[in-house]
C-alpha cells in the first residue's frame, strides 16, 4: 500500500484510555497536547481546544 500526503490512518482507541481509566475516567481538556509518531513516516501534534457551537 502506498500512502500519500493527506491520507488518514485510523487505528481506533486502545484499551486504558479516557473512559477505561480506573477508578475515575479522564479525558482531554483544552490546552492538552497530544503527539504521536511512526518511525519513517512522521509525527503529528495536536492541541485540544474547547468545542464551540
């Protein structure tokens, strides 16, 4: 498979994140930073913002 710029790789959510946290679930809040990367493919970085209608 050839990946092109703009392709989305959807992997789902692994167990133990957000709702799966024990004893109290926790979620991203405005200002939290998320970084992930795949060797040889690249890295992405997002900053959570509050939802606005």
